[in-house]
């Protein structure tokens, strides 16, 4: 059974930090590019960051660049998102995504809630 399980979300004050994790199972994790997406209430789902299958390259949305860091540990089948200097506008459900360009397979996690509020 393919599973992507996010964890690490919660309530944090503005300026604080959180570290999200995505634990993968049921597929060859090291062959998949990984991404974090988020969806705020009433908003469309948006891309947060991506990382290549070997972890050699990462890409970030402009609003997250410099504050968030995506990483992965293929030996542990886990992807991470280090979130620093959090702002209220970062409040959203954060989703884990796995993608294999060929043959074009995509998997999604269930999401974890991040709330930034004082």
C-alpha cells in the first residue's frame, strides 16, 4: 500500500518555527521527486517547494524562499520542510507530494494543519 504521511504541524506564534515530515512507504522513494504544497482556507492549492529524487536540487515559491528549506533522507524514506520566521499568511494545510516523471506517477498525502497565530 502506497502511503505518504505528514506530521509536525500545529499551532505556532508568528516568527516561530516548525519542521514538517513526510514519511513514505509502498514505493521506491529514491526514484521520486518530492514536493510540498499548501492550501489555505478559501484559496487554491499552491506549490511550496520541490526537491529532486537524489536531493541535489531544490526549488521554492517566492514567498517561501529564504524562510523554508526542503530536504530529504532517502535512507529513511522521509522528506522534510523546515519552516522559519513563520507568518500568519503561512497558515494552511500542508500536503506531501511524490512524483515520478516517467511513467508519470503522482501520489498525495492527507495533509497536516499549520496554524500561525498569536
